[in-house]
C-alpha cells in the first residue's frame, strides 16, 4: 500500500490540448480554454495552485462572433501618455492580428490575480492550421477528448492539413 498522502506529481502533470477554432463562437471557446488553463477540469483543482494544462489553438482567422459584435467590438490600448488611446475595430484586428482576439477574450475570462500571466503563457494561438514543432506535444484534441488511435509519442501530431488552407 502506498504511503503517499495528498496529490502526487503525476496528478499535476500538464497535458497539451489542441483546439480548432474554425467556425467556433469566440465567447464559448474562450470560456472553455480558460477552464483548461486554470485546471478546473481536473479533480485536484485548487484556486491557489496553478495546475492547468497547455492549450494550442489553430485557425484563429476563422473564429466567429454572434450578433453585431463584428461591427461594434473595439480593442483599446493606451500608451499612458496624454492622447495615447488607440482603438482598433474587430474587422481590422482580424486582418492584422487574429490571435490577439482569442488571447484578449481568454485573458478576460481568467481570474484577475498573480497566476493570470503564468496561465496565459501556456496558451499558444496560431492564425492558420500550421503550428510548427508544438504539434508534437499535443495529446488531446477537443473533438472527442481522447487520444487518437494512431498516436505515437515519437512523431509530431500535425493532424490532417486541409489542401487549400495555409
């Protein structure tokens, strides 16, 4: 019988999740990503402990918003100098920096505490399907939540790249 009391190192092991953002709603996707980054899907969740997983989001260019948010949503940043407010509409941000839209939404859903920046560092967002070398780390895809049948830890899991998607 084991004499270990409490949570073991295996319980805190971080898993890499892959999310395809094609035709997904921004708010619902950001909520789900925030839960995984916090570790709320694990039975050992503790608000004061950073036990979340890594999340890799691909196809951030194809994210959808509901209602008229694509016309009304503004992203604001300030340089802290007088008159330094910069406002960028949603449509311009989709063309210029689509991964920042998902990062901003997830950041708003995380608790505002000292763990927030550390959790956001585990979020990787890519505008297209190509994720580079990080594809080899992915263990779970959110399609069904299980490991793929042909999973091999020695080969990168890049998935099936669509022929016309770059």
